[in-house]
C-alpha cells in the first residue's frame, strides 16, 4: 500500500541519503542497513543487520525485507539485460522524483541495490 493510499507521509530523499534523513518508516535505518549489507555481499554485516531488523521489527518483517531486497536486486537487472526501457508514461510520471533523488547519476546497467547513494 502506498503512502497516498494509507495517508502516511514518507520522505523518499532518505533512499539516497541513508540515515541522515528520517524517512518516516518504522525501523527504516535497520532496513536500510540490511539492504546495504546484502548488496555488499558481506556475510558478517548481513548477519548483524538481519538481527537488528528482527530485534526491531520481528522475524516476519525480516523475511519480507529479505524477499523485497532480492526482488529489487533482480528485477531491474532482468529488465536491463533484455533492454526493456521504462514505458513513456512511467518515465514521465517519475521524472521529477528521479531528478529530486538524483537517480539519473546511476548507470542503468550498473548496480541497482543502493540505499546510501553508493553505486
């Protein structure tokens, strides 16, 4: 469910700035650290971050987060590998958000699992 549907307000700049901005997500720092650790392929850091998510949000939330990290890491790579560009409507609808977050700096065939703005 989106923030628009739930009435929640999220600061999406936190996606690029990490813990320097409160995104308004409960356990956001722990989730971000978990995603970064997984994408860095660091087993020790991943284990520590996984435990932090479990301690903050519970085991079910950690499993949901792990599945989401895996999906977000894989889906863009599949699209990039096949050369699928975003649909015009999606490109237009997200242009301002992508500009605000500085997402255009990333190479579309580079790493996609980024939480702290490190490609």
